C-alpha cells in the first residue's frame, strides 16, 4: 500500500478538477435527453469514473516494476481483442470498434495505447545501449505498426494516429539516434499516398473539408462549421451554462464526445476554455515532474508515454474543434463521454501514481 506521505495529492486534485468541468459540460450537452438528473450519459460517465478511480488506486498500489513482467502479455491481449473486434465487434456509424459486454461496450483500441506504452517502456529500458543502431529502432516501429494496422482497419483513424507520437517520444526519451528518427519520419511522410488509399471515403472527405468546410457545408463540413460558430459566439465569458444556442438547439453534432470543447467554448467562453487548458498544462507539468524525479529509465519512459498520449489527444481535439486540424475522432481526456477512454486514462494515471510514490 502507498503510504499517505507518498501519495501525490496534487495529481489527484488536478484529475478531479478536470473531470468536474467535463461533467458540467457533458450534462449541458445531454440533459435534454434525460428524464432525471443523472439517468443518461452523465450518470454513466460518473459510474465509469468510479470504475476508473478503482483501477487508479489498484494500479497505484502495484510497484511499477512489476508491470514490466506483464507488458508483453498485456500487449498480446490487446492484439487478440483488436482481432475479435474485426470478427464479432459492435458497429456504430459505419465503424466496428466495440465489443459488447452486457449493457456496456468496451473499445479495445483505447486500451492498446497503454498496452503499447507498457511494452515500449520494457523493450527500450532493456535495449538502451543498442538504440544508436537502426535495428532496435525499427523493432519499436514494428511493435507499433501491428496494432496501428488493426485499429485502422476498424476504421479508427484517431486512435491509430495516437500510437505514432507515443513511439517517437519514447524512443527519443530513451536516447535513440535522432537522425534515424528523422529518416523514419521522412519515410512515413513519403509513403502517405499509400496511407491515403487505405482510408474510407468518409475519412478522406473529412480531410478534404479541413481545407475548405464549405465544399460540403451540410455534410462532412457541417460539424466543423457549427463548432467554430459555437466557440466564436461564446466570446470572453460565454453564454452561460445550459444556455449555448448551438448546443441546446442541437445544431452541434457529437457535442458530448469529440466536440465537447465546443460546448465549453460556447457556454463558458474564452475564460472557461483557458481555465481548462491551464489545468491540462498543470497535469502535463505534474507528469513531467514525476518523470524528472524518477531515477530509473523504465519509470521515466512510462511517464513520457502517458504524457505524450494525453497531450497529443488534447492538442488534436482542441485544434480539431477550432478548425486547425482535420476531424479524426479524438476524445478530450477526462472530458469527452466514453467509458473506455476514461478508464484507459485513469489506468495511465494509476501508473503515474505508482511511479510517483516510489521515486
């Protein structure tokens, strides 16, 4: 058990503050469809957060070095579930990403992020001396590309893309030859036409309307147009909780999931969005503080992996809602509705707590 003096209260308080903001925004986005205060998406999100905190405390009390021995097993379990999704998965909106378990559905691709972080932390900490050569670096990208391909087939471009910066950041933190990383990045850009050919038609359309949403204002470009209207109309202080017109009049699609930041921007304005960003910066700062205070490479890599996972999702999601990046389907950590995303994030936070308590 973690002693009270070793418990990172700052980390927990930041997580709670972000989650409370998310519950407020989620309730505003969904309460019209509920007959009681917490009988809809908001209630389910609170239940998932309860499960998330249970996982958080359970993992926090496991010495993080013990996770090393189970890294490969967890990675292969993730691959098995990704395969099961393609065979017997539950389809929504043309994408097969979920496995139905009773009244709940789980998205295995979300947990693959943590699975990859655990595996790469183990692999890189055991092969640090060899990282000046290309072969172990290519081994890392092979380990990343297997789940990447399975997730892309679902299709789930947003989750698949997250795996790429995780691999690059952890390699760099482990001391890999930066020149080799640059060559691999250039090679990836050069092969992007092949990647383009693998995308579904609706994914290609999303990327095209990023350049000009007005080419399909009532189709693929509709969501981003409404999102920009919502955020822009919020002004400095917003229109008030439960008072956003784009939100409350149902003009904004996916406002409880990928576009929940648009609800915050419209109803709480620039100030509300800035407060949320400040809390996210505090969270990333806290994770990096844990990393710099950790003496062994394995603990540092765990922190770098989780920090990259969270920060990349934040950047892409917010940039997506204000039209600075294409719409790829990326949840806002601890804010967007979704049990798998929330549970995966809390597992990552539990790993960080385990590292923090044993520095």
